């Protein structure tokens, strides 16, 4: 029995040490990734990349979104749409909701957060998106939040994205900023886009979406300019309406100096763990304590 107890104690010690080693390796991974990403931002020929920061987005998209909107004087209380939001805890538009914007999400997943069904500043439309229903979904969402215009669109559906972007733009929608996920495997000037399939489901391989060049040519047709790709992951491209081109005079005209290749390495830990209560408060599902309580 003593031998058994000694063995059990030893196994517990080894298990604890194993967890500590695992945590140390994870921390070292994040530290290395942080330094690599910082270098990727500062060394990139596009000065806009230096503004990349993570808050709610998967990587550094939030900082880019804020800088772009700051330059075009559109930080206060706009309207957003986001297509493809996962479980609702890592999104490109949560940072806008935190600034008091209103908007809606569209996606096929179950959210981890609770939503106020009577809210007039946020709605979630759960549906499988196709070319046939995307415009009715937009109208339904705008009606839910009592809005008639859109300032920012974010699109990340791992598949038919370029076809959806074209459908939205061709309908007359003119957001000031349009964020899309591109397939970073294909550098400029390669043109690539998957064949449209209403039932497409990403298999975790390189058959998804469209190349940066293909997106750039599409957006150029509708009067938009590519201003940035995010440095951390090389996954999101930012297009601004041509009316705001003057605010990006420092951005290179050459697409090859804007392109970022794929770096799909998210942080294993970023700050404290995400709480759904934080997101629910931002979206209005829980009332925010914006002012200090009156203590008499």
C-alpha cells in the first residue's frame, strides 16, 4: 500500500509539472508570436498596418478598423453588418458595438451569448446565407434596428464570399468600409475564386473564398480602394469607398505592397479569458453601468 501511495503521489507531481511545462510552452508561443507580429506590422511597406490591435477580433483587425474609421471621421454611432460570426465571441464588429454603434449579425451558428429580442440596436439573424436570401436578410436586419443605411460591412463565410460581396454591392449598398476574408495562399497577381455552391461548407483546407487580386478587381468596379490587409493573420482585407481615398494618401497603390500572406496562428491566450457578460453588456443584453452610482 505504501508503494501504491508513493506511486500515486509521484504521478500527481508529474501531472502538475506537465501542466506547468505546457503553460510555459504556451506562454513562450504567444510571446514569440507577439514579437513576430509586431515586426510584421512595423516592417510592412504599408504604414496603415502599424495600427493593428486586437480587442474582440480574432487577431489585429480591431486596430485597423478604428484607424480607418478615424481617418474618415466615422467613429461615432454608425451602423454595421457582419456576416459569419461563429459563436459571437470573436468578431470584427464588436469593437463598433462598444463605441455605441448599432447593427446586426447574420450567420448559421448558435451564439454563446444571450440576445435581447426587443433590442432596437442589435439583432442576430440565424440563417444559412445564399445568393437568394442575402438581400432579404439585409432588409430584415435593417428593419429590426430601424435603420436605412450601412457604414461598415464585414464578411467572413469561408466560401462564397466574393459572390456575396458582389451581390451586396450590385444592390446599391455603399458602406464606407467593407472588410472581407481573402484566401492568402494566392499572392498578387493570381486570380482565384471557388465555384459558387449554395451548400458549400469549408473543409479546413485551401479551397475557400477568393484571392486578394480577385477581390480588388471586384471592389474597383464599384468604386472602392484596397487600403490594408491585416499583418497578424493575412486573412482580412479592408476596402474603403473611393470618396475617402484622400485620407489614405500614405497607402501604397501597388497591391503587392498591401498584400499579406497567410499567418494563421492565433494567440493561445490573450489577456483574461473572454466573458460572455462583457459582450452581452456591450450589445445591450445587460444594462451597462456607465456612470458612478449616486451614493447620496
